[in-house]
C-alpha cells in the first residue's frame, strides 16, 4: 500500500488576493481610510522596538502611524508587497521578539485563526500588543448583503468572526483585552436612500 498526502494550505489564497483588489474599490478605499484613522489614534500610544504587520491588503502601510522604528511586513502571498512571504500559521519569528503586531483581516482568510493568534502570542514580548482589524459579521456579512449593496461584497473565502470569538481566541493565547472599537458606516455616500 502506498499512501500519498499533501499538507493543506492554511490560507484561502484566492479570497485573500481578492481582498487586496477589493481595497481598490470605492468602498474598500473608504473602509481603509476609516481603519487608518483608528490606527492613527491608537498606534502612537504603543511603544517598543519591533513591529510587524501580518498581511498587507491593498498595499497599505498599516504601521504608518506607529512610532516604533523597526517595522516589517509579513505577507502570505508572494504577489503582495512585503519584505517577507510566509505561511501565517508557521511564522518565522523568534519567541518574545516583537512589541507590536497588527493583523489587518488575515485571520479571516486562514484555515485555523486560533493557531495564528497562538503564534502571535509566542512572538510577542510580555506586555506586547496585537491590534486586530476585522469585518463586522452583522454589517459586512449581513445587512449590506441583504440590501444587495454590490460594492460592499467581500471577497469569496472570507470568514467573518464576531468580536467575542476573536477575543476568546486571544484570551486563550494569553492576551487581555485593552479595547474593542467598532466603525460603522453605510457603504454609500448618500447616493442611495431608503424609504
């Protein structure tokens, strides 16, 4: 008997590459602006020596507002701009080596998000911070779809998780919640009115 196996890819690559293109849409650009505004208020308050962004959807510099000097992007797909390409569930990071990790939506495209957060927990120093950007499953996966707002449709393969689920994974990985912030905005600029 001969058995042949292959290791499953931990990333839903087509969906993640679609997220990169989605950020180029009008709605994606507006959401990126809102996310950057949230990061601009938060990241200057977090100090340290080494910061990493896991994923770089839309080619954005998600660490632009950080005062940390050494910044690195780790991307899961070679076609995306980044300094290092690596499997998100096998990060090439030493334990206790990072002060800050920003995760813009990558957890919504990996097969086992809890393993991603376990790896981040190992790589962060004690009192290090992780900032997770995620879609709201009620709005992004529900209301906009029901209203048939085509521009707001997320790429195939995205799995949307509520903040309670993400906080549970992070708590299990040894994190405490500092803050949870929501950004809610209709995906159109007054062009559509509900009666």
